[in-house]
C-alpha cells in the first residue's frame, strides 16, 4: 500500500479513497476498524469515504457484520479500456483455437494485487468441465495462471506482495509459504510454463503460460483447465496441452510486440508529417 503523498498538487481525500480501494483489492473483505488501522486513518474519515464509494457503486457492504469489499465497477471500466486497447480482442482467436484443439476450458487472466483475475474464457463443450466466471479472483499462488505471471515479476516484488499475506491451504497441494512459492516461480521461469494440479480445488487442474510484453514482463496468462480425472498427470495429453498453450501465449506475445512496433512507427511517421507541415507553413509565411 502506498503511503500518502505530501504534495500541494495532490488531493489527500482522493489519495485516501484510492488507498481504500487498493487495500480492498489486495485483502478482500475488511471491516471498518481493519481499514482504519491499516491506513492509519480515523474511523469517521474512513466511514465517510466508504459511504461515498458505496453510493457511487464502487464498494459494497459484504456481510451483515459490516465488512466491505470492492464491486466489479472498476473491473467493468478496466474491461472497457482493455477492449479499447484491443488486448482481449487480440487474444480471442488464440483462446478459441486452444478451445477447439483441446475441447477443454481456456482462460485469459491478469494479476490484480495478490490475486489473479479472469478476464475472458472459452468454455469446454464437455458435460463435466472446469471453469470460473469472468471477474473471478483467486489467490495467485494457488493457480497456474497466477504463478505464470508471478514468475516474471522481480523477486523483491513477489516478497512485497506476499511477505505479509497469509497463505490459505485450499487443498493438500496448495503452496503455503513464501519460500516454496519463490522456489516454484524460479522453476516456472526456467521452463516457461506453470501447472496447477488440484492446488486451489480438488479434482481441478490446468496448464498455463505467460503473455509477455516486448520487454519480457508478463502482462497476462493463458491456461487450459480440465478435470484431473480425465488425463494422467504428466501424460501425453497434458504434455500436448502444454505445447499448445505455450505456443499460443508466445504467438500472442509476438503479436503484442508487432502492435507496439507498428504504433511506434505510426507515431514517428505522424511526427515527421507534422514537422514537414510546420516547415511548409513557415516557408509560406516567409516567402
């Protein structure tokens, strides 16, 4: 959580409001007292800010005991922006192709604090399938998607995210310590893919790979998710899924690099055009 900036150009009430949203994003449901103590703010101040956020639809009262949680309003706004940027649109042919080749559920997710958030999916046509709804958030350490993204973060950033985060043991296979997580992330980065074998939910498994920026940062991840009983762990079908998801993620990463290069070239061309127009206007004004 960022400390409050002391600058005459910043509005402290806005910074406090954003700090509340970011805290709820990182920690999930929290009570008024927990928010107040974590952010070192008076309860009356926090109450007024939460009341305003509730009124505008950004925060909801999550339980009868008074805890608060973010709504999906920011996610919906981000989703619209993602569509504007074309990322989801660029990813959809790869998701669809993976779904057709595997007949299993295919997911696209991003990192959101200590969680991974599902932003798009193609569901398996099978009667028994694995799938979470778009907008679902799961602790990143307990999923192949989350680990595929975390592996490309600097180790100090991973420590910052999870150093004080309690590890919940969802199943006997869940990673439950920062040391174990970091060791697994090093292996994932070496291999270029991540797996989840019943780490968040019993009988659920997946293989995942990162979608990377031209600079190597993991922007998102793709996964193929399936019921564990359907394929032997490490068997030929799971290895085939791994090859397919890594290939799709690498191709999407390459497309993003081409898009960035194309945008940069367009900007250079536009700048050169504007420069020529300015020179031409100057010459006309001074014959």
